C-alpha cells in the first residue's frame, strides 16, 4: 500500500464496482467474520467485499492491485489455522465468497458437479443426493465449510481412506490470479500433458496464489446401504492390525476407520447429554468402522459386516463390538466421533495439533509421544485420535487443572507445540495434515520446513504475486 493511498477513493471505486450489496464498512456487519472459528485470531479490515460472480472478483482484484490493497479471501470462516483472518492493521480487504453459492451443473452421466466457491458442503451433499449421487468428503463443519475453503486448504475428513482429500476430488478449477486474470480450467480432462498441473498448485495454497471461484468436483454413486461398526480393543497397534484385516475382508466397501481412546469417549459422554457408550464396558481404545455399498451390492452388506466382526473376534483383534441396528444408531456413533474436539475443549484449555506421520508408524508414534509429553509437562494429559487409515492424528495436550488458559497457552502451550512438531519432523511427518498452515503454524513451517521446498514456494509466490497482496502473512 503506497503512501499516497486514499481509502476513500478506493472504497468509492469498489462500491461503484460491486454496488451497495457487494461491500460494507459497517463494523457490526464485519465483526462476526474478523475472528477465526477457534477464537485465536482477531483482525481488522478496511472493508468486507462480497462479489456476486467471477467477473466481479476479477475486477475487484485488479482494483486492489492498482491501489496496493491486500486481500484476505474467506469462505465459511470455519478454518482451524487462522488462514482466513486479516491482521490487526486494518489495511486489508476481507473478500467473502459466500454470495457466489450457485451449483452451476450436476452431470449425472459423468458424475461431476460444477459449483461456485461459496457453496456450503452440506448443500452440495444434498444436491448430489437428489441425483442419486454423492460428494465423498464429509467433516464436522459441513454446515458452514465452503467449497472454496475446502479446496484452498486441501481438506480431508473421514472418507480420505477410500476417496482421498480434495486434491483427488477436484477435476477442474476456476480462479482469479493476483493480477486479476482468470485461470479457467473447469473442464475436466482424463489426459492433459500441457505442462504443469496448475490447478494442483492452487489447491492447498490457502489463498496466497489466487482466489478459487469455482470447481468441477468428482461425484460417486449414492450409498444404497451402509453398516457402521464399533469395536473396543486393547491398543493402537492392534487397531492397525484390525485396519489391515478390514481392508482384506471388506475391500472397497471400507469407507471409514476412526480411532479414539477411552478418554475421548468419556469426554463426549460428559459433554453431550444424549450420548451413550456404544459398548457396555470401557476399553483402552475404540474403533469406528463404516462399510458402504451401492445398489448392486447393498443386499450383501449386512453379511459382510458380520463376517468382518466374526473374523476379527476369531483373530483376537477385538474385545467387544457391535453393529448399528438402525440409521439413527449409526448417526449417534458418528456424532461421538465428530464431537471429540468440542468435548475436549469443554474440559479446559489445550493445544491441538493436526499432524500426520507415515501410516504404518502412527500407532508407534502415539505410544511414544503420549508418555513423553506427559512426563515433560507434569499435569498435562495427551490424547491422540483420528484417521488411522491415512496417518492423520489429532494430538491434543490438555493443560493441568486450574491454570490460567491464556497464560498457559502463550507459555507452556507454545513450548509443548514446538516439542510435538519436533517429534513429528523427526518421524518424517507433517505438522499440518488437513487444516492448513494459515498464521497458526507459519513460523513453525519456517523453522522446520525443508529449505528447498520453502524456496520453491516463495519463488512461485513471488512470480504470481509480486506485490504480496494475496492473503499476506499466511502460509509463507
């Protein structure tokens, strides 16, 4: 932003471009969007822009480039790393894509959906279901998370085991680049060897290279039947063996495989008045398994679920288990899994880590890290849960009882996170598995990231955004 910058002149031009519905400086209207979902970061903004279509986004970006105004793109504001929150200077324009919420097309023959960045995940699910299809990515925040935000952070969720993260589900992409030009690659091609796969460069870039405005997404046939199983077992290594067993028995029907310790189950039962333990007795670890089938295989799914459990018992892998007797019971089991994070937060202050290690080493990592952290920081409780099939651990460290939350998080909490990230790096893992870097982990990425990879990212950022206006202070 140059010394001759005139906020009044910029806002007049932006208002003329977007109309009164497209931009506001009203603090009350902006307040709810200036703090991240976790409440860790609060910023200020010059204004909040709400363009109605890609052309308006492109024109606005050109205007910002001319005036030197930084842009912070935002979807549903449900991110976990502060990646969609402006800084405290008040110089940036908060650009929300929520008005761009059209599903442009659902192609039933090719099983694709083309939709704008502001489409909420749950709305996309419902649109696909009307056509006997589904979008195979789900997460706890599906009622607020938007397609653009999911793409920008390369979101994961509970179905990555079978379908992959957003990178695997985005077939085509439209984005506005920092100079206001429009990158149009919405048409999916099975084969395209015209150089770099540029859409993959934008996926996971957290709005630092451009603004995702639309995408063509992969759909799957609707699930005609599902079986949800809950098992109690002795240890995480046993859970890993059970996963391999389930893959062998169920094959492509295995859609979800989540692990949680008894501590997390107890926390959810205390937190949710309606929650009930799926099994009669406590177990050191619990596994939530989901099997699915399309119409052609639906009839055989109950037998497959029973065969999986019987063979798991015979192999000595589970101590007790049950199969959901109804869809309501299945949803109750999944609600337990999706409520772990808020339930743990209700206990007291904690530092949360979204990390990954090589899949086969996840049990060993958790069994090593939990006692190590608890010994190094007396009074803390370390809890690991998550997606065993892809090595993604949500590793929470709960503070000792009675501490001042803000003081502990700023002191011991930060030091604990550094130690956790050091461990992850030693184990050849990642300090961000599915929530992105944002501003929460930016300094840690700088400290621990591969220098060659960081140099490449900075070079790409400089080439595409020489003014540094796209989501400054995030990722790199």
